[in-house]
C-alpha cells in the first residue's frame, strides 16, 4: 500500500532541496514529489517535522549490555 508523507519540510542536499512538500512512497521507494495523496494511500502528516533521506547518529555508544557505568 502506498504511503504519502504530507506537509513536511523536505530536505535533500544532493538535490538542493529544502521546502515544505509531499512525498509519495511505494514499495520502499520515493515515486513522486509534491503530488496529492492517492485515494488508497496511507497518509502521514509531517507538519512541523523534517523529512530527510537518512540520518546517522555519530555519537552512538556500542557496549555490551550491563555496562551502564561507562
């Protein structure tokens, strides 16, 4: 089932994109930008949220469980 993310701040530096817009995703891939949601889409309202291709937490702490003192 397609997913439409609407009203989010879409940021993609590789495309020089930074604006409020909509994304349509089908089978895990972005298939359209700034189109209205389809009738059968699951809709996620991302108002006041940032929509980006991916982020990585560079400050993650990987440890063995039970070593909370580190």
